[in-house]
C-alpha cells in the first residue's frame, strides 16, 4: 500500500490484475474505495474522496433506483406541491421506463458521468425527448448533492444531441383555408377554427369551459387546462402564466362557437356526464388525446392537406401571424409564450393589439 502524502490523505494500492484501488477513511471509521486502471485518474479520485470527507458526505450505498424512487415518493408526499401533478406523473414515468432500466443498478455514490453519457448515447428517442430524460435525472441528482449523498452531479457535464426539432409542418394559409372550408359543417369544425384563431394548446382547448367564453364580447379567458391524472379528469393551471389571459376572437370564430353551442344543447341527453366543456364527446365526456388525434387526422384527409401533428396547428397560427407582420410581442402573448425576458425586450401586448391580430388572421383565413 502506498501512502499518498500527509496522514489521512488517502492510500493507493495496485492489485495483481492491474486494477488500482484508491481508498480513504471517512469520519466515523467507514472506509470508501474507488477503482481505476488509469494511473492518471488516481489524483482526481483522491481529491473526490478527500472532498467527500471534508464535506462530511454520507454515501449510503443505496442504488440509483432506490434513490430515484424515494425522490418521486417525496415529491408526492410533500405537503406543499412543488411541481404540477401531471409533471410529477411524467417524471415518474421517465424514472421507471427510461432511467432505472439503464442506471438503476449502479450505487448512487458510484454513478459517473461516463455511465450517464453511455445511457444517453444509447437512447433511441428524439433529441428533445433525450433532453427531457436527462433533465429529470439532473434534477434528482441535484437533490442528492444538496443532501450530501454525493459530492457532484454526474449528469451535468454530459453531451446532448442538438434539440432543434425539424419535424414542424405548419399549415400554409391555403391549407388552413381548405381545412376550415371542408370541416365547416362538422361537429369539431369549430375546434379546428378556434385552434387556428388562438393557437391554444391541445390541453387548453379540451379544458375550455363555456364559463371561459364570452360570445357577446368576442373573447375567451385562458384559465385552465384539462389533464388526465391517475385515471381522473382534472382541470389544472395552464402550462405557463400568460401576460394576456383574455384573448380576442375573430367574428367568424364567435359565429362558429355560437352555432356549436346550440348544437351541443340539442345533443345533450340525461345520460350525459356534463363537465361544462366547450368541446365534449357525443356522450358529454372530455376527449382523450388519441380520440382527438384520430379526428384531427380524418380532418386532414378530408381537407386534402396531408397529415400533420395536432401541435402543428399552433405552429400554423404562429407562422401565419408572422407572415402578416404581427408584432412579435403580440404573437408571443397570443400564443401564451410570455416570459420575463420577452417582457423586458418587447414590452407588454395589450387587448387592442390582440384584437387587431385576430382580425388580421380572420382576413387571411377568409381569403
């Protein structure tokens, strides 16, 4: 055994098979070990162990899987909710389906950056999804660092794929007109029109209640979104705080919604489970994502515009407003992209500007 400098600085032993063992005794008498075959890595491992001792870290020996599950449980049991319920369910899904199968067997205090990098490199998901997976692991391991279970977060320095999404296919003005014309008499025609008019997210559209719509004023209030959490429908706050919560509606959209409301009143039966939603199923229930997506694909086929993602409607609204030279702050406010940075740079969009944007959109879509 080779003594490395002053007393308590650690020791290094080279085994007969060439494996180098680096060890150090922590307060309380527990001895911890690190192993490498690279002599150049010894100094770094010693520094890590010394830092662990100086910061009084307690590597409990639990696995990554144990820690991640306890982290999720802690978020669920917290008296004051720190993240949205839907986000928490998403975190739990990523932990169980993607992180634990790849990294869960490692001891938490022995998880290294190269383990995380190998996992990400082998992930066959889209680049943005890989970024989400790594973000969940990074957030969890930040907690482990704060709790002195590990000295550093091994998910911080990894390399990630380019997150830019190249699959967006917004509708052109001509395609948007074709969609509205071909679905004008359909049950969900008003939904496609409202989506193009406002750029609302799918969950915001499905969570829209008649209490949120003022047909006389030609406005709607974006107050919540509909999400399915643990098998139940829940109206939750919107994804991000909007600087413009009341959106102006184009006159043609108001007309379509008024007719839609009369139609829904005629459809309603005593068997309906009434939620007060603007866009319920024929049975009065909220639409699930896959049912709405099936209807959207059928609408695309009917209009002859080629298949799109539902989210591409939102991109279409943004693209058309940009072509119409609608100011950037107005576009972002209407789409709910308002941020502190945007406010500092562009200022706040007002209701009059939003009304003008809605009217410009209507003229473009009406041809």
